[in-house]
């Protein structure tokens, strides 16, 4: 039987029958560059410098999300039972000798928000997990295998590379990525979606700085209206230029009157800040940046378009729609990555009861469940996120009625 075009493209011979299930679309991905690194298509360094390092809105939005998400305490379960003394929970709480658990997670979250990708390395002593380290996304490359999925990761610093191979389905590298509709291996950063707004916001700040450096005056021209169409001599021109630069530019000369002589007249050649609607344009760009990251503008101090009745409501929306989904997907990813190294199928979770911003929602839930007379005590506990009552979780009052001691 003559081999198909697809078979010839993959190596000139018929593909062997796979021993395990595999994606039928995977080899198409592999055709793009089997065994070669798939480089990210964007300039992460430029995004980081122009966004996070030079723009206050981006910096604050990323910091708020990362710090809030890292502040949620992790939990660990085996089945329905909570295991506070499990070694996996201890590893996440103290991942290495230089970082606390919250600092490690905040680094992961910040990398994910700025670049769309976040990487962590698992260090083992023998077969036992020992440390976790966050790695810079701009130094990491994904190496696709023959099936189109990653077979290794390469981390490069100063011309030297370390290869992390994926063996037996276990990877020493955790790759968190945000959805990218046009890339099989790398995520899409929120900052890229807000790139136009970022440029507008940065340009507005640069324009304002230049305006202040030029004595807060819009650009204009000195027009010489000499008799008979005569022009300034070269000596007169140079003297006028020196006087303008020395006496009428710079912030220290703001408001100094311009003295004109000998037929000179000032003609403005630029739009005023009012004509440009400067403030609203800058605030509009800031709102778009906040929208891309999922932070209510009110929390960033951006005026206008605030649809929340108060700060507390905006803060609850921020936690419910931005922070907790990020924490949940990260807990799931850490569970899938680390749980195969431990017996008993442990599962990482997070303690929303420790989030002060959600205390009003929690109190309302407890009130509704407490008033539900058709539920048993254990059903009420399960409805609010607790397991069935066990030893140490209950006692009895003088009449023998059970009460909670949460």
C-alpha cells in the first residue's frame, strides 16, 4: 500500500499503531517544528518595561491581583478529609529556603499576568519532592515532541541552557498559561490585549512631561514681520534662539511673560490640553487597562464609569471574578503536577473563609443555611464548606442540644 502524503511528511513510512491513546491532531502541531523550541511570538521584555515597569496602572493592577491571590491560605484534602499536616501542603507553604509560600505564589501570579505564562521547577531528593522554584518566563522555551505536545523545556541564561525532559508523564516543570487562540504552547498576556490603551496612557504622560519641561506652553512659532519682507540676520536669529532657550523654556520659567521686539509675533501651532480632552483620554486608556486585568477602576482610583455603589461592592466583585478564579485554577494545576508524587491522591484547595473582603457574603450564607430547618446539622455544615461533625468539632450544652464550635 502506497504511504499517504501525511505519512511521507512525517518520515516517509507508515506510522506505527500507537500503544496508547493520543490526539489525532497532535502530529499536525508537530509538523510546525518537531524537536525544535517554539519561541514566544512577542517581546516580553518590552511588555515588562513599557507596562509593568513604566505604567502605574499596570503595576498596581498586577500587584493587587498577585498579592491578593497569594494571601489566600492553601488547604489540602484526601477525599473529603482535610489534612493540615500533609507534606505536600508543607512544601507549598515553604517551597524553598529563600521564599515563603505567599512570595512564591505571588511571583507565579505576577509572571502569569505580565507574560501570559508562568513556570515553576520541582527539585527532588531521590524520589521525594524537596523544593519549588519560580522561573522567569522570558528564559523558558517549550520543546514540542512528535505528538505535538511538550516533551521538554529549555531554560537559558547567559548562553547556557538546561533541558528539563518530561519522563513517564511526569514533568519537573509546571507551565501555567492563559488561553491563547493562536498559539499551541504559550499563553496570551492581558497586557497584549490592552497594548493600544497602554501606548495611549504612556504617550499622554510623556506629552504632559514635555509640556511641563517647555514651561507648560503648547508649541508655537515666532513670526518676524519686518518691513519690506526683510528677514532676521543670522546673528539676530542665533541671539533670539539663545534667549528663548535660556529664559522661556523649562519648569522654572513657567509663566514668565514673553517680550517681543522688532516686528516679532507669537503664533500658536498646537492644540491646547482642553482641545485634546487630555484628562479624559488618559482616564479612558487607564480604564481599558484595568478592564483587561479584571480590576474595577474604582479600586485603582480611576474616575468615571464607576458602576459600583461603593468601594466594598467593587472589592467583592474583584475577589469573586478575578482573584478566586485565578487561585482555583492554580490550585488545580499544582494538584495535577504534584499529587502523583504522593500516595492517597491529595488535593490542594484554598480557604475562602480567611478572605476578609468576602465576610459579608459568608455571613449571609450562614444566616440562610442556619434558618433552613429542613436540613440536618451535618448537611448545614457541608453546605457552608465544612465536613460532617467529628471529634473536637462539637460539644453539647446543658440541655443536650448540639451546637457548633467552628
